């Protein structure tokens, strides 16, 4: 038999055009064409010399989708068209999937959604229409995961052809704590994708986006605050963590068999368990055989629209109590920072850095594109007025503007960091006023400036993986650059786990494009880390990962490079706090400081990998169970 997977409900011959926008700027397009019993999909977008290009075909029989095939192409490729990377076909009572991983054939199970693994907005709409026609709007995927649809809102919005009625459809899949969102029109066809850095919207409906953003924001905010109420323990007048071994981050040593007393959001007592008694009525947490360390800092994060619902919850579960945001939408960043500070959402404390980019085809995902000195000054001032602590410049900022940005930021007590803008080197940036460099990869690509442009302009990440194996890290030029970093007190936010290609087990680490010589690239990165450490250059751990799942990889890379575990923990706590001039209140377990700490079932000051055994997290005196946080965030 043939199951009706989705009724496409479009005319016999029809073309629908969509635009992909990056903060209001064109970044790609999606075209949906029906020809007879086939639907052809072209979907392409570009993101800083990267992106996605798909050419899919969907087969229709009597209004039901009975097969599809997806082809993913390089951005610049027009022909030849590659073989399908994913294909499925329904025949009689079975469904056959095939792709690069092989082929499978299974009997059709009623109430199951069969479709492409593709993640285009069109495929989301296909799934949404299927669910709308199921009892309770619920079904399951072929792998057994449950999936259901929720209509969260309905509204009327303006378009170039008149006002249209649209619905916000939320797809809850498996254990993922955050549903994906999509906007459907009155015929249940795709109107727009969810609110994100890149948005796909029907051509002519761009004016509707502010209204859609407001509605989705309201929904996400309410869900996040409800989650926080559910998982936050009622506040206690005092909490005593007893019998644990405390990591003294100020000195880099362990203090065995200690008690830490917290009152409200502050640490009020730290001392030997034999002499410090829990106050009457205090909640007592027995940490015998465990390590109490200050909350961890991720110095390279990116707040997303859905961070408050799952991503930040996951970060908290990994022991991250402070995350420095280095690029996000202003409304998202400020709202989440302020509500996290009061415990209204489950999230680490957020420190914000204002993102500044230059204009151009390859500009990063931001509305802040500066062309003149006056524009640069105004944006620094605006960020300062909103409580941002740092400015981060990006790839296309004109080098002539760097001194102006540096002077304005420093005048206001703000730090300046960033990528190395095109046309500059690391030493140039330091001499022009950078306090910090994001991504250790720039320490390699600075010696291969021509490779940024020849034979074509490429993303810095791709350049770094190509040149990293070919740099003499112990050479005179590299030594001179390291000495300059030390002399100027320049901080390195290396995000090394993004580029180090293999971990101790020899398996691939998710991150940058593969190098042609992974072993040599890894060796050079590890040697770079050790050289920076030996020279006294300050390094701080950052992931460039909004979920925090690679944080353990990041700190373990430092230990693999030869930095003692206790010093790695210092980098992850007090050193990061000092860099941000926050060490008066954060970064160590001491009387008077904010109660940001974690309890680890292991000895991370001896083996950094034991940070993977976080059991409880305290953020500003609020205690969270790691298992509950991870379940809510859909993290294993």
C-alpha cells in the first residue's frame, strides 16, 4: 500500500520563490517548482564564503509524496550534478532508503513519517503538513523517535500581495528540548522559516518578519522561564557543601576535606570541615570524595535565539557558569543576559562583546556594518550604553578604522578583540590596539596572507587548515610574534578544539575543514599552545560552540599540549575572570565572592578529563542537578 505522507496542495504548474536573508541582506534563495508529478527544489545560501546548495526532487502520486532524492552541491558548482546523497522511495508496502551510507528496505509502519534527511525549510514544511493530518498531530520517524506538531500562534501579516493569515508551527522531535519552528500560510505551505541569523521567507513577504520575530520571541521567552521555574530549587537561607576537596584557583592547589557555606548568592565561609560547621537549618550537600571547583568560563560563545530554551541549559549542565558572548543579535543578547542574571532563565552568566563588521559580500551575520570613523564611534558608544564589556571586530572591518575603534573602546574601559581583518597580520592588530586575538588559527594564517585571496577569497578557517601543517612554529618569525604578544599582554582565545583534528582516541573532532596533513597540523597546534604557555602569554578556553558540548575537548587540548591540569583549571576559572576584570566577584571559591561553583565526581586538578563528571552546578547560589538539566536540553 502507499501512505499519504503529505498532500502538497499546489497547482499542476506552479513556481514559488523565497529569499534567504542575513539580517535583512540577501544571502541566497529557494525556488520550488512543480512540474507534473514532480516538485523540484533549489535551495542555496552563502555565509562568509561558506554555505549550502541543495537540488532536491520530490515525486508525487495522487497527491501523496512517494519518493524523493537530495543532491548537495559545492557552492560554485553548476555541473555535472552529483549522485543523490539521500534518496527514498515507497513501493507497495515497503520503503527503501539509499545514500552514501548504503541502502535499507523496511516495511511501512502506519503513522510513520518517511522523508529525506534534508534540513531545508521546504522539508520542514513537508513534515509539518504530514503531522497536521495525523491524529493528535503526532507520529514517529522511521528510527522510532516520536514527533508531534503544535500550532503556537496564528496572525495576519502584510505582504506585497495583501495581508495573509499565517500560523506558527512547532515541531517537537525526540528528546530535543527545543522545538523547531516554521511559519505556514493558509494552505499549510511554507511562508517563512524560524527566527535565526538566516531566514527563508516568501518573496514579497519580507515586511512580515518583524511581526513574526515578536511572536516567536514571546513564545520562546515564556517557555524558557517556565523551564527555569520547574528546575530551580526553592531558595534556601544557607547551603553547606561539606567534606569536599576545594580547588584553590588563586594558588592552583587543592585544599582537602573542606566545607563551603553559601548564603543567598554569596560564599560566606570556606574552611576545614573539622572547624567549619553548617549553620542551623542549612541545606547540606555531602561532597566527600569529590572536588569543588569554581564555575567554569567559556570565553567564546554565541547566544542564539533558542539558547534560553536548550543551548544555555546544556552549557550550565557542563559546569559553565559564565559565558562570554562574542556575536549575537542585540535584542537576544541583552534580554538573555538580564534574565539569566536574575535566574528567570536557566543559563550561565553572560558577558557581552559588541560585534562590528565591515560592508561587503562576505560580511558576517550582523546588522552592525561600519564604513566610517563616526559610525564606528557611534556603535562603540551604543554597545557601552547597553553594558557591553568588549568590542569584537570581524573580517571585513577596514584596517584604517581599527585605531579609531581601539581608542574609543579603551576610552570607555572596554576591551578590543577580534578576527584579524583582511589586510592585517597578528602583529599589525596588536600594534593597532587589539587586547586579544580570537582563534589561534590566525597565528598561522598571518604568515600566508596571499592564501586568503588566491586563487579565490576563502574563509579564514579553510585557510588555517591548509597552512597549519606548513608553518615552522619554532622559527624566528613565529618566536618574534610570540614575544610581541607577551610584551603587549595580548590574550589568546584560541578555540583550539575547532582545529585540532584528532583527540586522544584518534577519532575526528567536530570543527574546521580537514587538513591535508591532520597529524602535522595537530602537532603544530599543540606545539603552539605549549610555546605560548612557556612564554607567559595568557590563554583562555573558548569553544565557538553555543551548546558547550566541546568545552571538555577544548580544555583537554591544553593538557595534551603539556600544560599541567591545575594550570588548565586556572585558565578556565580565575585567569578568565582576571582577563574580564571580574576577579573581585568571580573565578575562585573565597569568602565574599558570588557562589558560582561545581561539584565533580573526580580529580580534575590531576586529570582535566574528570570535568566530564560534573554532578551539581551552583550558579549565584542556585543549585541545579546536572541530569535534570541535560534531560531538559536533550543532551546525552
